[in-house]
């Protein structure tokens, strides 16, 4: 499943890489995944990659890691080979997806009351809880930015239910943060659905898999506008997730950089 040819700047190669990325992100398994499922599913031991069925533990676990089929850092329910194909191909595509941003309210003031090591420990607990919830809901754990965590939900991992999974993850994250064993931090979150570029950015060794475009900016603004314990879901995401919006609180938000108001529903 590994790509043998080095990345090229030839526009024809880039177009091919982008076609590959669109196919993959929209949920169409490539030949390597299909071959892996035929072979790896006969090898014992769970858990295993949800795409190619490579076993992560047992006698074959070390072999799988040696051939790049160990757990993928951005979501260990999938193997490194299946998802890092995007990075190796330097590809990306505009696809319909959902995004979740969640951040800690008033973290600057909180940091003033704690020693740096204490604040770091508290934030580490938040990121640990958030990552667990995002992984459980089949998100790509994009990155941690200051006091914020970002999850991307794409059809490859969620099917067409990416909005539903994003909303469920948002609700689960807020519950976990304040639940038993959670860091008890004041966290707000936002979910939005739209067409974004999902793929690689950067060059050389500094290549990252991320999402870009207006839906990313809108989701970030929603998270910033959410109060502690609130999940703001855009109407686009709410409808795609199948929520009964008539029974929910509505708000009309003037988001920075947007020319018109953004309609959201509020979940607690």
C-alpha cells in the first residue's frame, strides 16, 4: 500500500494525487485497502484497522507496525498506511465534511491562577479527554492549538453520517469534560458542515493533514462564541445531522469576517 514514487511538482502528478485524495476521502477504498481486507482479516487479534483490517496486537502486531500498518496517530482505530497515503501523495480535495472545534473559556485568566506546570497538566487532561471522544466518534484529530482541539469528520471514516457524528462528539466531549474524571474545565464547542479542502499542506518533511476553507473559519468562530457547556451547531450541520431544529434554542450570530448572520441551534 505504500507509494513507491517520490512526490513530483508536475501538475499532471498533482492532478492525479488530488483525484486519489478525493476518491479516498469520499470513502472509496483503493486497491491496497481492498487487498489488505482480504488478507489481514484472516490474521488473529483485535483491535484492528477499521479500513484494511490489519491487526494491531497479537503475534502479527510487530510485523504490521514494521510495514507501516501500526495505529495512526491522528486516530488509532485506523492504521498509518491507510491514512498516511494522503500525506505521501501530497494530495487533497474539496469534499463535504463536518468540523468540530472545542476550546477552554477564559484560559488566559485560568493560567494566571496556576503555576505553569499545573496549567500544562490541566490542559493535558483536557486534550486527553477530547482526543478520546473524537477517536470514539471516528474523527481525524487535526491538531491542538493553544487551548483548542480540532476534529475533522470525513466520509472515509464516518460514511455520510459525518454531521451526525460531529454533533454526537461535541455533546460527548462537553459531558466528558465535566464528568467524573474529567478536568472540569469551562469548555465551549462549535460544529459546522460544508465543503472544505481536506488534504496536505506544507512541503518536504513539514507536511500536515488538515482542513482549510470557509467552513473551518465558521466552525472556529462558533466555538469562540459558545458559552461554557454550550455546543453551537450551524443550521447546515443540524439539518445534515437530522436534528429536530424546531425543538431547539436558536441564535443568530454575527461572526467576524462573515457578511451575513449565521443561524445556529444551541445544545447543552
